[in-house]
C-alpha cells in the first residue's frame, strides 16, 4: 500500500525532471532520449515508473516513441487545447502604459472566465522574464502574454516551451518570430502621423530621440521609419540616442523651429521637465504633461490590443499555427 501511494509521486518527479532537461537544452527538439532501461539505471527509478513517465509525456505530445528510432523529444509546436483557465502576464516594470495594459488584459481575462497571473521581473530584463515564464509553465500556467523588456532572451527556451504545449503571445517591444503570436503598434503609421503633424505645426528641423542601451524591436522599427521618411522628404533632421542613466541633450538648431519626436512617452517625460524655446514635443504613446508647452502623442488602442492578445491565445488553443502578427493603428492626441 505504501509503494502504491509513493509510486505516482515518483512518476511525477521523473516526468518533471525530463521536462526540466528539455527546457534546459540537455535534450534539444528531435533529440533521442534514454531508453527505459538506461533511464531506470541512471535515475534509480523502476522500469514501471519510467514507462509511466514516458507514457504521460507521449500522451501530452512532448515526446515521440518509435520502435526503430527510439524515444525522442517532439520537434513541432503543440498547442494546449480547451478553454482558457489562467493567463500568465509577464510585463515590464510599472509605468502608465504598462499599468493600462495590465488593467485591460485583466478585464478581458475576467470576461473569458480566466484567472490572471501577473509576473513582474526584478531586475527588469529579458532574462528575468524568461525565468518567470518557465516557472509559470512548470506550475501549470499554459497561456502566456509576454511584454518583453528587451531581446536578452534565450529564444530557444521559448521554442521548447511551445513544444511542451505552452501557448504564447508577445506584446509590444519584442517581436518573437514564428514560435509565438505578436500584437503591437503599427510603428510606421505612428511615425508618419507624428511627422505629418510636426510638419503641419511648422517644424523645419526634426529630431528623433531614443535610447542607446535598450535593445527592443519597437525602438528599432520607429527609428528606421523616421530615417526612411526623413530621407524621402529631404528635410533637416538628426537622431539622438541617450543612455537610460542620463546623458546631455545636444542643442537644437537655433535658426529653425524644431520638432523632437521621442520613441515613447517615458523617455519624453524623463528628458523634458520644462519647455525649450522653438521646440515642440511629440512621442509615441499617450502624451505626458510638460508644463508650459503642448505635447502631441500617438495614443495606442490599449483595450483593442489587450483583447487581441487574449483572443490570440484562444485561437492557439483551437489549433491555429503560431507566428501570427497583428499591428494596430493609433490616433494623435495633443494636450
């Protein structure tokens, strides 16, 4: 009787050990796993326990068993089926934009009768976010929305999570590639709108202000769009990159009305505490208040984007292939 009570626990321990080895890269997708006899000898488990663990992993689609080829790790993405039960939201450190997104996802999770599990890394890095994603998946959270802090992920681990059955959608800063869905802003449309408004406001010189030490796709896309539009217009412009630890803002040309287009609202808010003569301020995101000067922002449709992130997880559960990209247009707002 005692062995019968302990055997399921031993099977679960062995199953979790194998999953951990796959996530760590000890066994890559498609790699051959030890035979039942080999694993029993190396782990100290019985052949019955090993067979049960392998049976469970095969039923979950994590491993493939073929008599001539042996037992191998699955090498194709697999969706976790059924209705949404819980959503793991891994986000950046709180600021106005992230707070509104968390609130919107929470609202749509409740509408789907799903529990929202929030993960906020400290420090705010891609590596810490990845650790949270692995921990959530290991504890049964099969649907993940990841607001990537930067590109310092080991994306191979996310691919392994997909093979293990986790559904995932990336939001905003990091575009993941074919293993996950992506929801974000149409950054080209954002820069076209902001530059068009700045030109209508009389700007003769255009500056794009971004971060020098933050490796995220959205910043790179916005900078590339700005550069392309400026080259097509043939007007005066420059690009300034400041580190997150500070840095002095170079002076603007004295002779021309200038527009400073910031890559996002937090950057604008951290640099501009008071107006600069002859300079109008613009940013992607909802504009922050700067006393004594108007600020124009390109406001993102947070509620629609949050709803799409949740809906994309539902579609993955129904078997739709990952790698779908959905970009949203925003609207100009001046305060």
